[in-house]
């Protein structure tokens, strides 16, 4: 018995040594792939060829053979076209590959490039937009939509805002900083930060709306503007009464359109605009007010600009919840359902009487695409083509519902997901200066 155990032990030792030796013999190195669209923005005209250059660099000290496969799919993962080519990559070599996809009709498409080589396997995933200004999506607008929000605004107007303004120490000597408190929908207390340049007067105002569970901070880096950044209920400083967990924020009372948390949130944003408009005596130019927001803040900015004509300009990026019907369908099409659709789906599964149809019928009152046609001021939109939270198809479908006589433009970040690049924010700042006629 002892002899058998000794032999087994020796066998395992030899196998371990062999495996270690085999691993040591595996070549070491890296492969980097730079995928460059033939159109810098990855936005193509309808039926134009879609071209990509792949710059491949290998640090492996061996030659690698294999295959490059490529395919184009719709944004909900339906295959449109595919192809492949043989690859031979020398040791420590660099090589370029050109791939051309056939032209497509207006829409948003996924393009995947898969390298399967001797010692390397990886897939580069990108997205292109084709003729985005001709992406048209269905409108799901309740018949009493305008009445619902007009009634809400009337009820808000009856609530005494009871504004309280407290100057606090500023981190910048060129900016005065104030903490603001007020009463809003259902008499809830909400707060925000107001920053005003110390020199000059009659400053144009940027009204900044919050992203999903993003606490607001005093804005001290915009010297040509006063900035009011609001914490809506359940957000940042405004969690006195309404304080849901972050993961459940957008599901709070979701089964009732009157009690849904965003009913109060939307009215909080209107109340914040009321504050700006009633405090021109603080060197605020109430004739030049821009609403600004990203993600959830984009939806809030669209809503404010639509419901209140006192807004002078509206700029937003990565609009969360745009075209919820399509966003819901696209979110479910992923191999793993994406946020926020996965949270809504979990709620629906846990509440059998709350069907997807019921969910969508309530969200129709809050969908930014049902507001956007009412905006009459200039609009700037930013879209990250790789965004999984805010499907670009939905953003463009909403954008194309803006009234034809409204000045509008959009910018695309082809290599960004739920974010925009620095070029966009530099352009946005210049756009704000022009729209609000701020000093340069």
C-alpha cells in the first residue's frame, strides 16, 4: 500500500513538472488592436459602405496564424452580414486590416471583429449609426398627457416654496456659493447649490439637473455663468423624507402614475426653475437660462424645457429612459439584460399583476420623447455610440421628434459608452456661451 502511494505521489509530481514546463514554454506577449472607422464619428450615410481599419500590433516572439471574423448586427443583436479572412501575424509584427461592410438602411448597428490566433483570442466591439436623422420610432403618448402635467404644475404652484438661501464658504474666491432650500411637490423639502461669479452682474444661468443618484456639488469652474445645481427628492441633500435605496430609486411606487417617484422629481425640477426666476436680484439674468443634464439629468432637462417656456436653451447627453418601449425591448435582447431594464424586469417578475404593458403605460407619462416636441428653444444632444444604458437608437428616435422649426444639433462619441469625450464638453461650453450670449 505504501509503495502504491509513493508511486502515485511521484506520478503527480512528474505531471505537475510537465505542466509547469509546458506553461513556461508558452510564448509571452500582448496584442493590441486599434479599430478606426473610415468616418471619424462612425456615422454613415444610408446605403454607404461601412469601412474600418484595424491596426494590429503583436509583441509575441512567435508567428501566429488564424482567422479574423467580422459581422454586423442590428442593435438588438440580429445578424445582418458576416465574413472572414485568414491572418498570418509575424513575431513582434504590426499589420493593418481593412474591413468593409455593405451599406445599411437608417439605424444603429453593432460591428464585431474577432481574432482567433495561435495564442490569442479576442473580439473588438464597436457601433455605427447609419443616417441617424432618419431613424423613426413609434410615439406612445397618452391622450391626457398634456392635461396630466398641466394639472401637476397647477398643484405645484399652490405650494409655498418658502425659499431659504444661506451663503457658505466658497472654494474659489472668484465665486460666491449659496446653499438653497425650498418646498416642492407634496411639501417635500429639496435643496441645491447656487454659484455666482463675484465680479459683474446679470449673469446667464445654467440650471443643472442630476444624474441617477448623483449628489450635486457647487459648480465653481464656469466663470461666465451662474449655476444652480439641484438635488431632487431622494438625491444628495434632499433625502429628508423620500430616501429610497439607490437600486430601488426608479422603482419607488412605480405601479401608480400619480405616486411614482418621478412625478415628484419632475415637479422638483420645475420648482428649481421657479427659484431661479424669482431671484433675479442676485445678479441672475432670468432671460438667459439653460437647462443641462446627463443620463437621468438629460431626461429632466428635456422635461423642464418642454413644460416651461422660460428656458432659453437645452443641452443634454446620454438621455436615460428615452423611448422606453424600444429601450425595454433592446435591453432584454442582450445576453444579460442591461440596467435599468433589468431592475424593471425584476420588479415585474416579482409582481404578477404588474405586467410589462402596465409598466410601459405608466412610463408613457414620463418618457422624454413624449415631451421633446414641445421644446421651442435651441437643443444640443450628445450620444455615446457604445452606450448600453441609453440605446443610441432611442436617443436619435427621440431627437427626430423635435419640432422642425427648432434649432437643433447633435454630437457623437463613437468610442464612448455611458459617457462623452472631452471634445464634446468643450463644444457644449461654447454652445452655451453662444446660446446665452455669454462673454467669451
